[in-house]
């Protein structure tokens, strides 16, 4: 008797064309944006040849450079802080027996993923406004703290997944050889966990770099990041240098997400 053929979704009629239409709808506008970022025409409606003029114009724009610097500063600090906190949280929830209330802990850590971002932004705005009024400080620190809180679950998930996939044998062997808990962590756990930490840090960096809603609510005047600067420019007029900035930001994001994907797949 012949064995039944395994079921595959791709074998269903119409799945292939539907998938192609979905991908075209998702990526055709992005591809169009990238192509028109090299358009020599100042109009976004007509093509007049290939040029790097808009990239050079954006590079020489002081406001763009200031916004890019703010983005990199905030994203780097938020990624480092959120990854460190996420690592501690992952160790605390995976390297000990299950305890009463662990579900509540998971919910608290992942709360920014479950609550609409606009709700988180409004809540942070209320807290930050009160602190600003009490202290008079209006620097980038508020953006760093807000982005750190928002990015923790993005860093936590790959780190926790890495820990759950790690065999405890080597850590147990280190303890049997009289290694202290710190030595076992430093020389056994941390090297194995490093790909997960790097992947979580990359994902947190990309999340912070691309954020608009929380940044728009928390920032003070003159603290535009690259996404909020682009949003402000779009409210005035759509210009080709915005296409160039979008394409550059897209390229950076793709590089970092590719690194995250490769690191998250790494087994050793």
C-alpha cells in the first residue's frame, strides 16, 4: 500500500500566486523608494536619470547629521542597557526552578510587546513631564531611558531562547570542578550565551533606531532623531533627499537584521 503524500500548504491551489501578490504589495513600494532615491529629478513623479546628488545633499545637511548623531547615541545606549537588563532577566527566569508568579514576571518583561506603543508613549510622557518639571533637566537621558524600557523584551527573547537551548552539562561540570558561580558564568555560560546577547543587542538597536512614536512623545525641542526628522520633513513636502535618507536607514536596518538572523541561528 502506497504511503500517503505529506501535506504541504504550498500544494494548495492558488497559494503560489497569492504569495507573490502579497510579497509584491509589501516590497514593491520599498523597491520603488530605493530606486527613486537615485532619481536626478527633484520631482518624485518623473524619472530623469541616475544620480547620487540626494545622498550627498543629505550628508552635507547639518540638521540631518545632528538627527543621525542623536539616533546613534540613543540607540547605542538603549541597546547596551536593555541587553544588560535582558540578560539578567533571562538568567533569572531560566537558570532556576520555576517559582510562584513566574508567569507574572514574563508578562511584566514582555509588557511593551503586548500594549499598544501609543499607550506606552503616553504613559512615559506623563512620567517624563513630571520629572522635567521637578528637575529642570531636558537632555537625551529621557529618550535613552524610554527606549531602554521599550527595547528590553526585544533583547530578552533571543537571549532567553539561547539559554533554553544550552545544555547544563558544562556548567554542572564546572561546579563539580570547584568553580565558583561567577567563574562558571564567566568561563562557561557567557561564551555560549554570547551569540544570543549579540543578537538581542542588534535587535534592540534596530528597534530603538527605527522608533518614531515614543521618540515623538518624549523628545524635547532640538532632539530630533532621524525618523522623527524625516516625519517632520514629510509634513512639509516630499523631497528626494527624504528618499535617500529612507534608503540609507533601510540599508542599515537590513544589515543589522541579517546579523541578528545569522547570530540567532548559530549553535555554538
